[in-house]
C-alpha cells in the first residue's frame, strides 16, 4: 500500500488529532487513515443527506432553533 506524506501541518491541528486518536483508542497514524478513508468514501450528497436527517431529528424534538443572524446581531450590539 502506498504511503502519503503531509507537510507543514499546524501544530495545533496535530495536537487535536493526537487527542482525538487517544479518545478513539488508536494511534495517530490509524486515526489519520480512518479520517482519510471515511472522507474519501463520502460524497457531498452523503453530507447533505446527513444534514437533512439531523434537521428532521431536531424538528421532531419540538425545539425551535434560533436564527443565528439574530444572535450575531445581538452580540454585535452589546
């Protein structure tokens, strides 16, 4: 299997990836492999479908979601 080398990755990103790997009980290399494989297998349509499922689940819970534009406006006016 071919190897891939990624250069100039931000140190904070590496720290976050190491933390994520530890939480998942994997080495950094295995975590990166998992992320790359999942990412390469999913299409934009898959993500759109997932977002729609999440929207439907939230709506079924009966909670109304706030308008982020209004929240940003309120924050700016403080």
